[in-house]
């Protein structure tokens, strides 16, 4: 087994840097390659929900732009909104260029080799081909971790992307007047009903707002027009902004996330939460799980594969399946969502906030005896 690295990680987003950090701390020889130099812009709301903090093994407060202790959830079709206030932050707001760079530096500090502006062009078993400028070369490793996002090469060569649903989202970073900023600066806001199967959001950063829209039925709606309408609805008249569109991968239809020696994590695997569509925390968690499996198995890829799939099942997939059940109720059945908001809105929003901050789970919400949501589940099935 004469390889240059134990593990090569493709992609230095939060998932890749999370894996790299844990692997290098355990003494493995790790390289992380990214087609971009860092810091680099990433289209993202940059909201790290409190539930995800436990997966980040160091203090990242130096890159937090704002903390939000208030969540406002609204359904415009039934004209209801609920404001949930907490003493501790519900969401920590980051800019992804700063946050991702910070995580990458943490990995480099513990010995990870970083190769910026190295694009992976093909993967064949233990060998990956890279292009840096006009130069092509190869690197070998026992393990390859696919952390290169929704449309990266690892999910394409494994054809895993075919098993995943892609949700299009559109986002802008918007400077607003001091008066408008003051109105939105404390609250993380989610507006359902601006589109049949989706929502709009406002995340307040240090000096600007991150605003976006997404839809589960993109073909029916023009996200650009929807975003314009959403801004009008919020009473925001600025029009000097750049739109960033991308897709969020959810609902992988498989229990297998390893192809030969390629271990898929984060967006490459399709691990975003199907309700909140947050994927920073799940990419960091899946990165750690992949590292744990590899550390446990040492150089035995078959053992690492079994371990990774098994750990994912208990630590992530079970929750995502319950979340997917709720997501269907909220996004595929607007009438049920309206009914819930009208009659159980306050309780539902409180429960959702408890899940976001990690005091409750989707599975406990749906399986606790006597829980009203369990009754709704019975009504549907
Ligand atoms: C509009 C929008 C808003 C979002 N808002 C939020 C939010 O507020 N909160 C939240 O938790 N999640 C949010 N998400 C989801 C979140 O951005 C992703 O789930 C998260 O970035 C996944 O992290 P990752 O490490 O798996 O991949 P990524 O962050 O996508 O990183 C992949 C890396 O791989 C590199 N790469 C790709 N191809 C190659 C190649 N061939 N060779 C070398 N390197 C390569 C890329 O340059 C990139 O650096 C949002 C997504 C979108 C689209």
C-alpha cells in the first residue's frame, strides 16, 4: 500500500475541512484539494442553526457576523406569524467565505496538506487526476472523500447524484438603509406561502441582509420573479444586488454512500435537512462520521465502508427520514400546512425551534406517544 496519502479529500467546504481535521488529528496523512483559492464566495444563507454547534469541535465565534435569538415563522396564505424568542442564539450568521476559510485553517493547523486551485478532473480507483493551471498530474490515496458539493466530480463519477433530489434556491446579499436594517437585524425570518411549495428567508448579517427563496416545484415558478415579489412584500425597495442561484441536494434514495474507495459526504451525498434545507451542519457531521469510520478501519476499506454506512444510519439518516416525512406535509400538501399553521401554528413553531436548537429531534416529535403530530401522521397514511 504505497500511496502518497492515506486520504485525499476533494472539496474544502465545511464537510471536507471537518473530515480533514479529525483524520489529521488521529495521525493520518491527509490532503485536501479544491478548485478554488480560499477565501472563496459560496452561495449560501450562512445560517448555522444551534443544533449544528455540537458538531464543530472548536470555537468559531471570530467568524460569526451576528447571532439571532429570535425566529419568526409566517404563513402568508393564512395571515399568521409566530415569533419565538430564546435567551441563547437560535442561529449564528456567518459569511461562507470567512467561515469555510476558518475551518480550512483549523485543518491545516493539525497537519492537513491543502492544494488550492487544484481541480479534480477524473478519479480511477486509488488515483485522482488534478489540473492546476495548465498542468495535469496525479495523486494516490487509500481513501478518497467526496466533499465537492452538489454537482462535484465525485457524485458524478459514482452516479450518486441520480439518487438525490435537487432543490433550487436563489439568494442575494443586500445592503439596505439603516432604517430597514434595524427592522430585520435581530430576527431570523422564514416566510411560507410566498410560493406554494417553498419559502423565503431573511438572515441578518453584521451590516447587511441575506435574503433568498427556494421552491420544491421549481418548474412551476420563476425564482427570479419570486425573489422580486418577496422583496416587495418585505417592503424592501433596493434593486442593486447580484443574484446567486444554486441547488440544495436532499433525500438520497439509498443506504449506501461509498463507491469503491470513494466516501461521499455533505452535499455530494445529498445530506441537507429536507425541511430547513440547512446543509452546513449535516456536512460537518457526515465529514466527522466518515473520518471516524476510516480511523476505526485503518487501511481496510471494506470495514470502513460498512462502518460509515452503519454510523450514518444511526447518527443522521434516521433523522433525515423523519424530517422528510414532515417536509412532505409542509411542502407537498399546502392545505395541510395551512391547517397546521391556522390551528397549531404556535405549538408547531415552538417545536420546530426546539429541533433547530437541538433540544428535540424530528423522530421524538413524530414518535412521542400522544403527540399531536403523530395523529396527523395517522390521518395521512
Ligand atoms: C442559496 C443557498 C442557501 C443556503 N443557505 C444555507 C444556510 O443558511 N444554512 C445551511 O446550513 N445551509 C445552507 N445551504 C446549504 C449549504 O450551502 C450546503 O449544504 C453546504 O455548503 C454543503 O457543504 P459541503 O462541504 O458538502 O460542500 P460545499 O460547501 O459546496 O463545498 C464544496 C467544495 O468543493 C469544491 N469543488 C467542487 N468541485 C471540485 C473539483 N472538481 N475539484 C476540486 N474541488 C472542487 C468547491 O470549490 C467547494 O469549495 C444553502 C444552499 C444554497 C444553495
